[in-house]
C-alpha cells in the first residue's frame, strides 16, 4: 500500500502537474468559449437530434459551467503544488472516468470522437499522475 499511496509531504516533480493544469484549462476553455461545437462533436444524435443540442440553452449552460469548473481546476493545478501522495490520489480518482467514457460511448450517448478525446485527456492525466506519484520513473 505504501507504493500505491506514498507518504504525505514526499517531494514530487512539478512538470506533470503543469501539464495536467494546462490540459484541464485548455479543455475547459473550449467548453466555455465553444459550447455548441463541443456538444455537436461529443453527443450523438441519439441523445438529441442534430441542430437541437447546439441550440438548447440548458445544455449550453451546463457545458459552459462544466468548462468553467475545469478551467478553475486547471488554474489550481498550475498554481499549487502536489506532493507524491496528491498525485497518487488524483490518479486513483481518475479511474471511474475511464468506465464513464466507455459506458456512455457503448450506449451511444457519446460519439467516438467525444469518447476518444476524453480518453486521450484522461490518459495524459493518468500518465502525469503516475510520474508524480513515483509509480513510473523517468530518467
């Protein structure tokens, strides 16, 4: 268990945290600035017919609020300092998102593009968490 959750306060590299923060900020900003495009590219016509999901003010609001929270998370990541335990907890907390992406893609809610895009982001976050937690050593 000690390898999975390092001791609190153990030094960790800063670069993975900046990479995660930049990704969160960029992905969140896309939701804030381009909610119609994010909805069109991410949600399948099975959820809402084409033309309706981009115009639905409730969906736009939720997309922009989701994006604003992601931007806030990115700013927090870029401006604070995780120790190795924080990286480990972050990495473990990511695991359900892999299942969410797969299950919503399998049900036809997410487009392949939307699921693959989120999967790519989650893989970057997981790799950065693994490096920061010390699970993976990079020389």
